[in-house]
C-alpha cells in the first residue's frame, strides 16, 4: 500500500542567521500570492532576537494583512543552533506574539 502524506503547514523562513527580518511591508507583499491547500497553515519564520517585540508585532500584522488570514509564528530556523538563553528568549517572544 502506498503511503499518503497530507500537507499540514509550510514554513517560510523570513530572516537569515544573524540578520533579522525586514521591516518594510513591500518585502512581504509577494507572500500574498502563495496558494496553499485549504487545510495547510502558513508558518511565518520571522521571530528573531535582533528585532524588538514592537517590530515583530508590526511584521506579524503586515503578514496577517497580506495573507488575509492569521499566520502561524515561528523562528526562521531551528532553535537548536542558538545558545539556550537566546532560545528561551525567542520562545517567550513567540508566546507574546501569539497573545496579540
């Protein structure tokens, strides 16, 4: 029997290593044209230690508006590549963003 997989989410990394995500809305505009299956979630990987919570909230509001839906929140890459204190900080930041 062939195994079938279902696409539950797609993670879009929007920052790069030590470089935080861009602040200008225009950078994210092309993400509005990405089409996913109805049941698939768009996971925006923009949470980064080099951005303030207010900057990250603005990015999230832009992404929600551009995607015309509430996007999921993540870091651009795995937390395992960061020092544990930074990882804990990022987890707390993601928690704050999801409470908006």
